[in-house]
C-alpha cells in the first residue's frame, strides 16, 4: 500500500514539473499577439488576462506573465505589478523565468529601487537569449545610471549599439555623454580593464585621444592589408599601395569640388620624393557603380573617394567592394574593416568649439546661427558636446537673413540669463551685421567662437567687424606646413586652389597623405600625420579624427591664434 501511495505521489510531482516547464512555443494567444504587433498593448494585456482565466497550471502562469509585460508596455506599472504578483515564478520555464526577472527589474527601476533591481540583472550575458538581450542591456544601462556608474552604463549602451544599429547614433551620443562625466584617471583605468573586443573600447579610446591621453592598447580594428606585393613600410609608416583609384565627380554639378580635391591629391602625390603608386581618376558623375567597376577592372588596391555622402553610405552599407577605402565623406554607418572615412564635416567644428570653450571654463553659452543645413548640423553637435562637458546653451538665436535687425531676437534670448561666451554658426555677411549690434545688448566683449562657415563670403576690406572671433582653420592656409606646397603662390597659379576651393584643395592634399599612411595609422592608434587640414589620426571606428587648430580674425584677416595651437612644425610624423 505504501508503495502504491509513493508511486502516485511521484507521478503527481512529475506531472507538476511537466506543467511548470511547459515550452513557451506551446502556449499561444493569436489575438493577444496580433494586438501586440499592432501596438495595442492594453487590449493585448486584457486578452492575455482572459486566456489566463481559461488556463491551468504553467499555462496560466505564462499567460499572467504576458499580461504583466503588456501592461508594462502600455505604461501602466500598477496593473503590471498586480499581474506579476499573481505569477508563481517557480512554475515557469527558464525563458519565462528570465522574462519574469526582466519585468520585475523594470518595475523596481521605475520605482527607484536600484538595489532591488540589481540581483535580477546579474545573469551572465552568454545565458541571455539573443532576442532578450536588447531589453536586458537597456535595463542594465538604466541600473548603472541610477547607481552613478557611468562607465558601466556606457558599456551597456555600446552593446545596444551593436544590437540595434537603426538607433546607433542615439546610443553613440549617450555613450559620449556618459564618458564625458568621468575624470581622466577614472576613464583611463576603466578603459584598460575592458576585455579585448569589447564594443565600448573604440568609444573610450576616442575619448582618451580627445583628452590627449594614451590608449592602453591598440584598437582591434583591422588595418588596410596591402599584402606582400607592396614594399615594406618606411620607418615613419609610409607605405602606399601600388595602384590607387580616386573616385571623384569630375564633371556635372559637383565638378568644381571634385576638381579641387583632385588637384590637391595630385599636388601631394607629385610632392612626394619617395616611391609613388600608380594613380588614376574615375568620374563618379557617370555613375558610382560604373566608376567602381572600372577601378576593379584596373586592379586598384585602394579606393580614395567617393565624395558625396549618399555614395559613401551606399558603399559602406553594401560592403562588397573587396577593396580598402578612404572615403571622402562620412556615411550613416562606420566604414568596413580595413577602410576609413575622412571629412571636413560641420559637426567637427561644433565639437571643436564646445571643447575650446569648456577647456576655458566658459560653460554658459548663447548660440547664434542661421538656417542652412551646415549651420544647424554644427549647432546640434556643439550643443550635445557642451552638455557632455558640463555646460549648457542658455539661449539660441536663429537669424532671419531677410531682416537685418537682430536686436529683438538677441534681447529675447537673453531672458535665459547672461552668457559667458557666444557660439556663432554663421557665414561672414550675417556675422558682420551681428557684430555691429552686439554692443547694443552688452555682448560685444564676450569671447566669441565660430565655425569655419564664417569664412564663407569673407572680405578683408569689410571683415574688421569680425576681429576677435576665433574659429577652427586649416594650418596650411597660414603657411604653417613647410613640407606642403605654399598656398598663396599656388592659389595664384591654380584656380582650383583659390577661394572656397582652397579648403577642398587642402582636403585633397590630406587624402594623399592618409592614403600613403593608411595601413600604419590603422594599426597604430597613437600615430598621426600632420596634414594640411590639421593633425590626423584614425580612431577605432575607422573615422579620421582631425585635431582642432585655431585662428582668429585680426585686422579683418584670419591669423594664427596666439595660444600655442597653431604653431609651425617640421612636417614629421609620430
């Protein structure tokens, strides 16, 4: 008799265990799942609740769990908590138990109870099912922010950036904001502790470089591999490939820009006394695919270009060129391994301006801009960078180019308080009009930094109004790169190096230098090239980072800033 009772008891326990670990795939609610897909979360929660009432055992626990999750997605934390309180976690299978922990952790974080949420989110990453990882990393990022562990929060964001590439730019901005809160010693020590291959390392490494701090180890991003057919690198890393194909718009509406870049590249090429590769140009105005096919047929070893942003994005997303690239713009995603992107982007000017002010303790800034795309892109980057550095834009003025009276807009902006400095994202003409009106609102004596957009429309006879305004400029234009062609005489002889073309000509000069040192820079993160546009190095994402160098208007003309940032050099390399 006792044996019979024991057998019945064991059978009952086995049945309970079977119900408790019922596979998720075996429990379905087509109506609730449809409502979830349609974003009708409250209705989905009620559908799961109805299913729970009609179910038994583990199926009921699972349905209640899904109801709790749907209530949470609907923004009703109280209903979610009530549904979760009815769930017996021990009767759930492993996947559902993890979902229970995530829901519980999110509710704890919403209630401000980080200590209660922490043990619910400490599973090994490898144990988390791939479709649950974005949520797990997001919750851990929130947890670490609440615990003031900004480096760990940035690490979770870096994982999210890999999993959710559609929102990668937002994750990148948040990572940079979190890392900016750390002191030099803290970020250096924590970066050194990151394991090899960690997705945060490129971000942390870029932050270290921007602060002038060394990297604890090289990036793992692969450099351009030129193979054994190319002679070994010189001592300074100079090792151009045997054949370079330059993809540029040499006809059509962008021909002027393409020709300036082409001539700058040729000037750098013919100015090199050492071994030079074969160099051939392919016109992208006739179609990028046709130019790319022709470059492949020519057996190019490196592509320089294209110049248009959409074309760069298309090449990066396709990642089928099978050739290393030095793209001459930034795409919406990072370049593939072995490649790099180089740009004179307005965002770089905004970041440089924010850093310059923050380093001088000028953290309350009034921003004055105009409506064109470049001005607004620079403003956005400036605002984000200044916030990362602990500052704020206390007011913004967007000038109306059809109304030269800027006083009402300036006075309204000052309602936010008195700024410590001004940020100008303006062309020369509106900047001159503005300068004459700043005295009327007691702003004329404040430090003023601008973007290089201020050089557009400049006129030495009229630009005395701009005296004292500082902006990032190209050292080559001031004759401070002795190893490069002299700009003033060159501009008189070569139309593509005159006026606005001078910046693109300098850009082409640096494209040659980067192409010749691409392999070296990609494998030596602390190495740099002193180029026409600034000091250049490649970060862990394959983006060329251009160190800020500054000029100031004096006597109506740009002059080197007298603070050690624009000094003559020997033209050497690190």
